[in-house]
């Protein structure tokens, strides 16, 4: 039987065009690609046209012949880049974890930029401060740029990144406020920006004014301010659709988004200026730390007129004291998710919970709230009290789902769970013709659902 890979004795792969072969090579490691040069005369230099290059320096000091391996890696990268012969690079990843290899990132970056690279990732895990070339910020072909490590960005007189759409900056050193602002303003079509900052990056006031931006994620060091810096965030993104912030560093916010904002996730410190700036959001998630910081601005909260989906974490200190305020500020809420549960065990048998029913029932319960989801339910009397309130006053509720915390519980906890289940099943419901579904078992949770007739 004739080999399916040959036709009349000729290898069918040899008939493929160079462009298709290079595309196939892009799924191989750089060493495997270079190894193809010995397979045939035609393939001798074909590897130099591969559109994607990935270089990972992952040697550890305890491996044998450590320095020999590092030097071989450096020679290999130098050799590959020197033989590109002007062929364009679509994607390149330069990830270095050793001091000796990281020292070459400057020259390697220059070589890659000369090949009209479109997507570039530069990564170094070392604490030593590194340098990157000016040409990186004047590369007219870059569409995606990701930098991770303590690199000082050298800013040329004129920054020009006309095609850059995605920019990720992790632990980069900018020098001053003006440098960061100049960088962002030089990206006219930027759509996705991720920034991870530390207090030593040289920036006090972070100004992000990018009209084209659609996705913004900000992560800041948990360390507090140092020196005389005034840590402030100024955001002007009229077309933003997604916003995520995990911050413990900033002391002031000025945020100007727009009705286009669909989803926001807030962790860490949550100030009024931040909430007010994203008040037109449709889907909002607040972490436990964000909930705790809300006590500094309560009871004054902005009104979220567009908010339909809300996820809430647990405030370890005060519990759900602010829940009525949050619900009153969300008049059109349809879905409420307690993603971390209602209480968090502090010690065995000890729980933190603080919630009192408001005098006036929030508008969202009476008119719009259709779905409630509660995770990690422990069956405490306070939890049951809150659930009963929601069941009684959510007039258009269609589904409430409760996930019990743990199946592996002692007899006392199991008794409490059963009593709570029976108690809740008899609780009055505000929606018409309600019925109680039996508990549904699965490998992780005990789930109990209350379903309205319209679901």
C-alpha cells in the first residue's frame, strides 16, 4: 500500500507553498523549527521566514552545566535573530529569568523591532532594573505590546505608536507623571490597557485620557503611599466598556466614563469618586475589601440607574449593614449574587453578621429583582433572617438559589441546616404562586432553590 504522505514517490509536503510551511512551523518551538533545515535543501533557510518566535530562558541555578546552558541559549537567540534577513515577525516573546540572558534584552528588542514586529512580549523576573530602547516607543508596526519587569522606559522626544491596540505594563518604571501621560496619549487607537503599578515606579498622579480605550485594568501594590507623593487617578475614557481595578494605593479618583460601560469589577479601596465615575455601569462586582471601604462614604452612594447585575463580596468587619443603601442605589437591579456567601466563619461557631431591615423596601425588590444567588450558606439565624426578608419583599422574584457551604459538617451543623431548610420552606413569599423545590445534590454543594411561577 502506498504511503499516504507520498504521491508517485514524491513527499506531498514538499508541494506546499512556503507561506503554508512557515505557518505550520509557527506551532513548533524555535529549536524544532531550526532543526527542519537539515531535512531538505529547500528547507535549509525556510525557518528564517517563520512569523512567530518564542524564546524562554527557564534555567535554574541548581541544574547541571547552568552557565553553559545559559550561554547556549544566548548564542541561539543571537543566531536566530541575525538570520532573519529582514523577514517580518508577527509575534515574538522574549522571556528571561536569568541575569545573564536578561542583559541581552535591549539588543534583542532592537533586532525584533527592525523586523517590523506586530506583537511583542518582553518579560524579566529579576529585581535588577533594566533598560529598553527608544525604538520600542516609535515602532509603527506594533499592535500588541506586553512588558513585565523593572524596565525603565526611555522616552524619546516623540513617541509614535499609531497601530498599538493592546498595551500591558507590569512593574515598569516611568520616571514621572508626565512620562506616563505622554505614553498613553501617543496611542491613538489603543483599546485594551492593563497596568500593574508599584509605589517605586515614579508616578504619583496617573492620568489615563484615551478616547479609543474599551478595556482598562489597574492593579496597584498593596503598600501604602511613601514619600511626598499624592497618589491620584484621573481617568477620561468616554468609550470604555470594561473596567477592573484592584487598588490599595490611590487616595483620590476622578473618573469620567460613559453609558457604554458594561462591566466593572472593584477590589481594594473604593472611594466615592470611583463609584460615581462608573455609576452608569450595567454589571458591577464589589469585593469584600471594597464593601468594607464603602463605610467611609456611606450613606451617600451614587445612583446606579443602569445597573442590572450585582455581585457582592463579604465585609469581614460590619457584615451587611450597608446592603439596604446599596439596594436603594440600584433601582433597576435584576440579578443579585452573594458570590462569597452571607457570613464568613471567624472561629468555630463564631460569625460576623450585621444587618437590619430598612424602613422602606428598596424599589428594585418591588419592581425588578428576578434572580438571587447565595453561595457558601451556613444556615445561621442571621442568614435565614436576611433570606426571609428577600423572599417576602422581592415581588417579582423568579429564582433564588442557595448553595450550602459544606456537605462534610458535624451533626450540630447538619441539624441547623435541616431546621433552616424547613424554616425557609415555610417562609412567606412576595411573588405569586411560589413553590419550594427539594434540595438538589451535587458533588460540591447542597443547592436549594425557590422558583416563581414565571420562570
